[in-house]
């Protein structure tokens, strides 16, 4: 399965630390996208037998989305992403309001981007779960880009 996303790189920013890295689409195997796609399409769901689940939420502007990642009963992170300029300001505002720490951080200039806010339950989770969350965030974000962003990109062309 070839990626349907018009994107090949995304900035991934952790709000609590200010750490930023560029995530390439090639980091995420297509089988992982297939595993996550039903939950993204349904707006919520468990991700196989990983212990992880997600719940999607939408921005008012097309071109942005958010999702929560939970491990078991623990709400580990809330993620906010934008792949269009109209949605970027709204999603950035939502991200920085929900973050435990986000003082002085600037909204990423390029698109698409993913901003991640740690939730209080992350402080109670095993360190391995919090480390795993970074991979989970990128996997879900690339699934969103491969499905929703690709669909809105195609619609904009017609």
C-alpha cells in the first residue's frame, strides 16, 4: 500500500519539553497505518492488543485534528495537528491551553505539524509507556495525514 498523504515530513513538537523533531512518513510502516486506520475513521477505538486507544476530536477549521492517546485507563497525551494554514492557529491555541508546560513556545512555521501535550496521568505511568507514547503519537498522526489530509487534498483539487 502506497501512502496517500501528500506529505512526506512533519514536525513533531513535545510541548512540555520544547523538544522538536522532524518525522518522516517512511518511519511508519504501512501495516501500522492499516492497524490504526479503523479507529481514526470511527473517531475512537483500541489499537489492536497494544493496550493503547485513541479518541479523535476535530477543529472548527478543515485541515486540523486532535486526538487523545490512552494506555489502559491512563490518559497519557493529547495531540493537536494541522496540515492547513486556516487550522494551524486554532489547533496551536488548543494545544498550548491544554499543555502542562508550554511557556514561550512558538507555533511551528511549516506544515504539517503535530504538537503533543502531556496529561497528568503521564506522571503516574511507567516510563516505558511514556516513551512508547512518542511513537504512538507519530503513528496516529501519519494515519490521520494518510486518510483525512489526503481526502481534503483531493477534494481541494476538484
